[in-house]
């Protein structure tokens, strides 16, 4: 996944989580989803550069 798409998705999920704050159920579900996106972002930072350099 391109880094720009990943960051736009992460920002979208954070905005969606903030907008769903009054309803606790949706807020918790969005919080879990943002946490999973954060894991994907961290893995991209750790391993993304290695994979890109391996192709060249």
C-alpha cells in the first residue's frame, strides 16, 4: 500500500472516530480499527524501506 494512501486512511479513521464519540459502541469499534491501522503504519515504517530497497 502506498504511504500516502495509508496516511489518508489513518486520518480518515481518526476523523470518523472523533465524529462517532457520542455513541460509545461505534467509538470503541473505531478505536479498535484505528489501532489496527496504527499497527499497519508502524510495520510500514519498520519494513517498508527494506522491501523497497530489496526490489532495486
